[in-house]
């Protein structure tokens, strides 16, 4: 990801941590084969994502 963005690894980690803390993204699955999910304003809490009406 750092090569694609033209940033250092530490910069990417910094931005990912900031997005996680703000509730904008959530990592799903194992570390190596997982994926990042971008949360919209209605699903800011990853524990509630995908559970509409609960």
C-alpha cells in the first residue's frame, strides 16, 4: 500500500490508525488475507455494521 500511495510504511500506518480511531474503516478477517471495510456515517460502529434495525 505504501508503494501505491508513494508514502513510507510508517505514514500509511499513521493514516490507517487515524481512520480506525475516527470510526471510518474497520479491518475484517485475518491479518494477511483480510480486507478493509469503509464505514459510512450510519455504520460508524463496526460492531453494528451490517445489522440494520438492531
